[in-house]
C-alpha cells in the first residue's frame, strides 16, 4: 500500500537502503552576512505499519551548529570561491552546467556540532 501512495513516503524494510531528495528551506535576505549565525534543527518522522492494522511512528530532531568557547552557537556561513577554477567545457555547458562556476566553501566536519536532541516513538 505504501508503494502505491508516494506522497506518504517511500517504502523500505530492514536491510534495505533508500534515499529521497529534500529541499531545505533557509530564510533571510542574505545568508552570507559575516556576523550572522544560523542554528539549524533537522526534523523528520518515519511512519510504518506491520501485522495488519498495527502502526508506529518514530520522530527525530538533530541540532546543527558549531561549538565556540564551549557553547553551541549557529553556523557562520561564508561566501565561497568559484569552483572549478578552469573554464567550463562546451560539453558540460551543453548539458546545462552554468557558464559561471558555482561558489564553494569547505569547512572541516570537526568544526560542527550535530547531535540528536529529541526523539519520539510510539507503536499501536
């Protein structure tokens, strides 16, 4: 039944992996203000059914920030540099790659705080 209702999600079972594209929403007039930090909450819910009419849900929430001086604060976004720095080939341009290279900024993973903060689980 879940496979026939894609708006409700994708069906996966133990031992099966699946990915689904999501579009995160970031608000604000300018994300690259040097003194503005954003603390993010990553939220989700998994609904499942089993054994006839029994069902359950598992919710999750992770916080994404940075630890500075022992305190969790928001992520500071920096405007990146164009990458790749070589001219874009005609083949890539024909496939729709932008003429101007996208900007990229890399930050090492150890600079981030990503931790499960809260979760809920029930089965009926």
